[in-house]
């Protein structure tokens, strides 16, 4: 957690009538940090973003921006600006006029206004399109104009409400790279709302995963992917194979757990205390399982049968039935050796690394008032 947060959210609750959209949310976001709020629809991430922006007011709790409470402060007086999902580009204005729109209330003078608009357009690589009308812009260009219009006001925090969701896959990936480069260049705090886990992993310094109006986990992309805290976090970020087990005891190396088919595993100790003999859930990512070909051998392997497959170009996703397991295992294999040609029903062997398993805490009960 940052030592000197740009945004400090303290025990925020938000009710819409009797519906509880945010439940005791506390979070610190650092100055110059690219932070992602990630979760499924209805989890509260957009409500939290709008509360930071000032478009919604918390029912209780406090939000501090750059050391000052924002409660009761209107959006236009906060050191924030927001890029909406729709972009809201004025079609009858050209690019320069769209970007300058928010500057009018500052009464900067024509020369200073032109200078700031030009600098903002150069930041988003649209300096050559200043005279083009809003209705003549492509989706990617409209997104950049929206960014320039927000940045021209020089906010301390830029809030992004799923700004890339309307773009096609290829353009979206290109804009992700540009957005990350832009954030590094301007050096201010970016807060992104997204339901796309790969977008959050690719863009952010840290991620807060939300479910049911609560924050389930906050961590770096690598930490949250490799060491998810709960089953819901693990499943939402990339998918995972879940196995039931029972704890056997604790050693200097960690907690030993007995599992079906994968034997006894020694896993890192969770934050929550787990009693010996208690039920446990362990998980392994699909890409940490590997097909064994021909006479290849591995220290740890299982036999199974292909029950389904999906071709994704460079990889094939396989569902592998293993005798004794209730659900098939999901695995991802590159097509270097011909995984894409494996027929349904084929007998295969797969290898695994015992250190690739993680111990997952039970999901807390969702307390939503309706």
C-alpha cells in the first residue's frame, strides 16, 4: 500500500435505496500509479469510480484526494477528470474545439489555450488532425480525443470508465499499449475500471478485484495471478482447476495438503488460520499442466482422456478427464507438437509441477442488502 496515497478511500458504503452497492471499502492508490478496479458487472467498481469523481456521494465513509476530503466537493472542483465509455465527442466541433471545450471556463486567453490544446493533442499523437470534425474520426481517434480533452485540464487523477470496450480486439490491444505509454509520460495517477482481466493485467501497477460491493484482493498483476487469495479471484483471473483436499499439518516449508490424484502437496501458508484435518481447496492454472509426448517422462505425471478441445491458433485448450476427479482438468498447450490434432477420446499423459499449486481461502459470504 502506498505510503503517501493520492487517493485514500476509508470505509466507504453506498446505498441506492435499500440496495448496498459498496460495502465498507477501504483502499489507497498512490501518486503516479496506474490502478485497475476489476470485477464482473454489478460488483461496484463503477460506483466506486463515480464516487472518486464526485458524480456519486458515499452514504458513509471518506474519500481523500491529494490529502483533502472530497466529500461534498462537486466534480468540477476536484483535481480529477474522467474519460467515459461513450467518449461524448461533439460531432459538430473539430478535434481542437473538442479538446478546448473544458478550458473555456478557465479564461486562459487565446494563446495559452492554443498552446495547451496543441500540447495535449501531441501527447495522444493527434496533432495533425486538429481541424478534423468529430463525426469524421475513427473509434481509436475518438478515444484519443477524449483522453486529450481530459488531460488538457491537467488533473492529478485521470479516471477511466472502460474506455476501450467499444474498440475491436486489434485496436483495443494497440490502444492498451498507447494508454500505458501515455500514463508513464504524463506521470499522473490513472484509475481504470474494467471487466477484462487481461486488460487489467497488461496495464496496471496494481489491481483491486471486486465482488459484491467489496474488495476481495489488492495486489500487483503478477502477485494476484500467481497467488490469488480466494477461489473467486482465481477463477475470474484466467481460470483455474480446483481440487478438494484435506490439511495434514504444518511444516517449516508450509502447509501439507492431501489431494485426489495429485497426492500430498506442500503449499504456502495462507493468511487465514487453517486447522489440521480441515477441508481445503487447492488450484493450478491450465497453462501449468503440460502434455507429455511419446517416450517423454516427468517426475510428476497423470494419465487422462481428451473430452473436449478448442483451437485458438497458436494454442489449443483441452479438457482432460482423469479417473477419480469429479471435473475434467483444463489445460492450455501450444501446437508445436500437434495438440490441435488430438482427437476427442485420445489417451494422453500430462505433467505437473507440485510447486504450481496454490491454497485458496473460502470466499466470504456476500452481504448485499436488496
